C-alpha cells in the first residue's frame, strides 16, 4: 500500500491519522490481490506525479492526529522523506526476510549474490 501515499500526498493538503483505516477495512488476502493493489497504487502514483508543477509540489502538507498537527512541510519533502525513503526501508526489510528464507534475490543495484556475474 505504500505507493498509495504518493497519491495521498499530492492529491490532499494533509492526512488525519485518526481516520487512517476506515471501519471494516480488510487487507488483501492473497498474493494476487496484494500484487493487483500494488500495481493499481503504483499506476495512480505515476499519474499523480505526471505533469506536477513546482507550485503544487512545494505546497504545504500536514499530518494530523485528530485536531493536533504533527507536522507541516512541503509536499516534495513529504514525498522524499516519508514516502520514498519508507519504501526503500521496507524493500530492505523484505530482502532480509527473503534471504533468511533462502529465497534468491534479484538485482537491486547491480548483480546480487544469487545471480551469475
């Protein structure tokens, strides 16, 4: 679901964490459902980024917890620090998890130890 945050950041002026999960929310239950959600969120993120101007990307964005403002910063900073860095962090966690379960890893930044050079 992380790519969804690109659309949320660009399409809204902020987000209230107290309403983060609507009542009755159910995460995807199958691998195919997870992949379909990821693909849909990635396509929406790319569309949200396409043609974005300086004024839009530098507009302020706030994170709330109910009536309390947790922070406000430009959307560009939110995307870089809280969205993209978060995705990289979780990709690292996933690669460690897969490695622990002897799942061969594909290349990320050049050949991996599981690929012939």
